[in-house]
C-alpha cells in the first residue's frame, strides 16, 4: 500500500529543519517530547490508512443525499472513521489541558492532520472545521460557552461549522442580510440564509455548533454592523433550534462532505414562523468579523494544508505508478526489440515527478514554517519575537493558502498525465484528487481575494513592516547559504536577485498613489511573490541537507535544483508586467467580451 504522505519528509521538516523538539523546553509543551510527537504521527498514520483511506472512493461515489424529511443520509464508514478519530483524542490535540486538550504544538498538530487530509479530504473536513470553530469560541467565548459547546466538540460529541456566505453575497460579507435581534434574556433571534456551509447538516454527532455572521442593530453600514453568534442545531435543553436544511450543493469534488444551504428562523422548527433561530453572542456586538477572521485565517492555512496533502498523495501515487508501469524504450535505445522500461526511466516522466516533488515538498515546508510561527507567537516570552512572528504570519498567510491551492493542484494534473489514459478513469485515484483539490483555489477566499489581501494590506501594513520582516528572514537564509559551497551558494545569489526585484516592483506599484492601478494585477503579484517564497523554502531545505548523504537528501537537492532552474525564472516576466503598471484589465470594457 502506497503511503499517503512521506513520513521521512515530515520527520526531516519537523526535526532536522524546524527543530520542533526544542519547543518542549517551553512551559506549554513541557509534558511532551520527541517520543510523544512521534507517537502522535504513528497514531495518525495508522488511523488514516486503516479508517479514512479505505472509504475515500466510496464516499466520492456515494455522496450524501437529503431525505424527504430534511435529514441527511450518508455512508456509515464516515461516522465510523470519525468515531475512531475522536476516541483517539485528536480533536483536542492543540487545546489547553484545562478544557481537555493535549497542548500539542501547532506544528505537530497540523502535520498530524495532513495524514487525514491526504487519506480522505471529505471525511477530514468535519474535524478540521470543528477544531477551528472550537478554537474561536475558546478564544473569545465565555466560560459557559466553552463548557457548553467547546468541551463537547473536543470530545467529538458535537461538530462545528462556519456560516459566512449567503446566496446573494458570496465572499462580499458587507452584503450579508442575515439579521440578529436581541431578546430580553440576552439571547438573539437569527433570521436569514447561509450558503456553501460545509458540514452544515448531518447525523454524525449529537449536535452541530454553527458560528453565524449576522447584522445586529446599531452597528453601522457594511461590515461594521456584523456580529458573531453561536447557533446550535439543538438547544441546551435538547429541543430543535430553528435551523433548517434547505438543500445540498453537489460539487465536483469533496463529495463526501455535506455542503449545505441553511435557513435560520424560517419556521420549520418553530411554532412562530419567522421568529428566528436562537443564537448566543460571541464577544461584543459589531466585532464579529474580526473574531471570525481568527477562524478564517486558521482555516486558510488549513486549506493550504489540504491542497498540499492532496497534491502529495497524488505525487506518491504517480511515483509508484511510474515505477511499475512499463512502456516504451529509452531515447537512443539501439535495439527496438528490447523490452519496454518503467515509465520513470523516461526523462519527461522524471521532469513531471520533479515538478510535483518541488511543489508539494516546498509547499509543505511553507505550511509547517507558518505553523512554527504560530507556536512562536503563542509561547515566546519575548515580546519583540512575538510581534515579529505575528507580523510575518500575517504576510505569509495569503501565500500559504493560495500557492499550494494553485501549484499542488498542478501537481495533481501532472499525476494524471503520468498515468496517461488511465489517469482520467475512476479506476485510479488521481482523478479524484484533482477534483477534490480544485475546490481549494476558491475555498476560504479565491486567489483574487488573497492577492488583494497580500498586496493591498499585508505588504503595506505598518508602513511596509511586514515586507521588511519577511525580507529580513529571506536575507538571513541567503547569508547562511552563502557560507556553504556549490549550488546552494549559487542559488542564494539567484534568490537575492529575485527578492530585491520583488521589493522594487512593490514600490513601483504603489508609487502612482492609485489603488486601482496598484491592485489591478494583484493576483499576478501573489503568484510571483509566492514562487519567490517557495524558492526561499527550498534554500532553507538545502542548508538543512548540507553535508548529508543518501537518497533522501539527494532527492531534496534535485527538487531544489528543479525549482530554481525551471520554476523561479517564471516570475521574471510577471515582475516585468507588474513594473509596467499595465492597464489592460482596467481599460477593457464589458461590451468587448
């Protein structure tokens, strides 16, 4: 059986590069050791292979359906797998011991979750959303809300969702129309419709805890009026809240995750039609969007990990196929009657494998690097280090979400290509990985949204401090690489050239003082800076393998070489275009299409 992830790569990134073991000297992680981290990885790999992967294709072929009575029917395997997952205590991994958690470092917890995301993207979505939901309530909720909703979620008795989008608003949250009216007892009545709600209804747990954005009176226009509410499917006394499943959305991938249209307060489960579902305010009124961004930013990096995991498992499956499938003869073969060779003997197949390896291993490094920043900001006692980690994480988040969801999807495309005609059939897994992964360039904010966030907010905030902080980290890597020899030192010079160019282009984009011009090609900027950041991740890995011998380390060197020679040069024409302040996308008129 092919592994869904490379344990050797994860161990290298955690221990040989990020030195996660050193976190055990900090109070929060003092009860842990390398042995406990390894035990978590062993457990996750075992559960993922035994309980999640076996029903991945079945869940895709037998997607949930809505019964006539408004309930959801799905295959039994999903609930059985999630019961094993919850019984292992994995939902509680990152949380405080005081509420039943294990206080695992975020870096370890996200690496652990990647096993499940690779094995079964759909089934893993339920605990993934639940953990993000519980983390938000644990951060901003009251002690009663933590006891009533977070503790059952950590035990796997409840699952959670995030309810942002609406049919007419999409990603434009300023345009939501869901309303919240305060009641005399301090609760609120929620009325409105939410769309694209993953895990929005099911029979997997005793309850579903919805986190709902709604507008309460007195908050002003747009996003200023948005508040955040806990709206459970079942109320604390066990009665059904007025949250109704209207229908299921049928996506090309992630078919095993229910994706729902929900009505809040339409009278389906209430004696008084339209009175509203009962909700409980999280934090203060009119600060809902800032609270929700806590969950959204966590989810964005999590979506990046989902894209990485799907790209990674597709790469491993295509690698295995390339080793066993024989076809054709090497270029220059003199004997046409010689037996066919394995696909991996062909240079173009190796090119596609190297491309996949450079994408997925580079992206995994970035995801874990961001996770290490979370651990740093959460546990360091040095305020300057904490502030720098937070700032750097803010800058890297849109890249950590978007770059993997673009290029690990490309890895899935190459995995299909390596399989040839078989890759397009349901007899092989790679076509499903591509369909599952195609959601991620849209999920939790499209490339366009992430590009606007990166160029419009993150690199300009605090007078450009975020970009300066990132540049300082890149420069530090370059200096360490220069102290080595050979290709690593050469690639350091290449990275420095591209980084300096990106900084100068950023200044040019904002030099006009016209945001429309500066942001017209922000998606191109996101792609270019993302490639440079991944090159930085590869240079970091090259330093970590310096002087080490063996196939694994040679594979790292080959993938890094591929990225620097084949991929990084792609940003040059992109930077040229950005520097030209081209107005093509601004000046084209709708009637010309």
